[in-house]
C-alpha cells in the first residue's frame, strides 16, 4: 500500500503529533508499505528520510520551532507518488489542502483529530472564544464530511466530535515504540522522584506543578521532580521555582532526545501531568510502558490511559490532596510496586505495532 501523510508539523519539531507520525510511518514501512510524508520545511535541518517531501514555510513569530507551512506543492509531484490514500494529521489549511489532493486523485481521505483544537483557544484567545471556537468546529465538520473516516485517538475525542455532528468516526489509540517497554524492577526510594514530559505552554498547565511541589516539600523534603521539555514558559517556571524555594527539588532538562527517555523514566518512580486538555498523549503512554504509575487530574481526558487506583490516580485539582497521595505511595512501596507493574501491563495495549495494525485494517476496509 502507498500512503501519503500530510502534516503541519514534523521533525525536528518536538510534539506528540510529530512523534506519532514518525513512529507510525516507521511501523508501516517495516511491514512493507510505502509511506510518504508531506511536511513544512525546517531551515537548517537535514532530512534523512527519502520519502519526506517538504513544502515551503514561513518563520513563526510566536514559536520558532513551529514554522508556518504554506502547502504549495506541484500536483504532478504528488501524482507521481501514486498514493492509494491520503491521511491528514491536521485540519484547517493543511486539512483542506489534503482534501483537495485526495479529490483530484480520486482517493479516500482520512483525518486524525490529535488535538482539542477548540479548547486551546481558551488559553490564547479567551475573549474571542465563542466566535473562534464556532469557526474551528465548522472547519472540523467541513473536513469530516470529505473524509472516509475521522480517526479519534480516544473515546473522549470521538464523543466530542459526535456532539459536533461528525459521525464517521472510529477510535484508534496512539502507540509507542518497543524500546519504551521495560518491565519495572524494585527501586530504591531514598530520593523519591517524579517526572513530567511535555511542552511548557499554557495548555499544559505547568505552573500547577509548582503548587504541588510546594505542598510535597512539606511532606517529602528531598523529593525530586524532573521537568522535561521546553516552551515559552520555561524561563518563568525557573524563576518561579526559585521564588518558591524549590530550586533544589526541580530539575529542568529542556528538550531531551526521545531515545533517552526510557533511561530517565527508569530512574523515576511516578509520572505526573497537570494538563487538562489532553487527547491521547504519548508521554503518558511512554511512562506507563516504562512502568511508571501516573498522577493525573480529573476531567483531563486521561481516564482511558490512567485507571484510577490500578495504574495511577486521577485526582481532584487540589495540590495538597495530590501531595498527600504521592506521599502515601512512597510510604507504601509495595502498593507503588503493584501500580508500577499494572501500569506496564496496561501499556501493552498501546504498542505502535498494535495500533498500526488497526490503522491498516481501517485502510483496507
């Protein structure tokens, strides 16, 4: 099968969508399929993927690592690829471009709804939320009508799109690569360690980590929290950690090569995420595959990944309660070990091989 992925962001940009596309393409190619990726250019980055086609982009005035793609590609160049289907990983301009390509080629179109696009507006355009969210929902509806199927990484996403009248949906979870799956072993808890991985932006709610840290320090003075990732809030978070007297507890690593994450997870005991706008984040799956129980917030969209009381805990947005639960787990290492093992077992459902096979079944149907 010859598959064309169309995306608004790709390597070296670091986010869950980028990694999902890269790992899914690799898994498909591994079993004999040809996958072409149409992505925006990234000045200064050397591509090694011969099936990657870059279209022009402009510098992003807000986020340098997210160039703004302008999908100008000679149609004959795409026609020569002879794709059997077109799969877009973004709506809006890129999604409509992918739809035009599919229609010109008379090929089926698929779309994966990776993000709660309309919810993100609350963080960046709170005053114009009602109007802009309606525009976004209309765009999703328009794209959905042109698709054979809309792929939803989670059941919550499917319910949300169904409410908007998009009914041609199917759930296929995101998956992670084999090297993340490490059966957990008993660990020393002389220095209780938590880890967070993600973009340090408003929608990820990173300042809430500091509130938890302040409460946790009262209970576990030597705890450590490793914060992996970068973003526009990194400097403010570092400054705030000094003001909160957490500089000895927090370690800001910036972006880390993804292949190094399993070793970092191996050194930690818990994964924590303060985000309340998730779909099916790879970071949580990666942590689970590495045997880390997950601490998440209620109404975060993570209930499918975090089974409360079994693979972690889904808690109220109360820093003191969360700190007390974390302290309880470190006071009860046998319970922590059981959660760790169950988290690892549950993550087996989200291997990229399994999720890619489900995607192939959808394509074939």
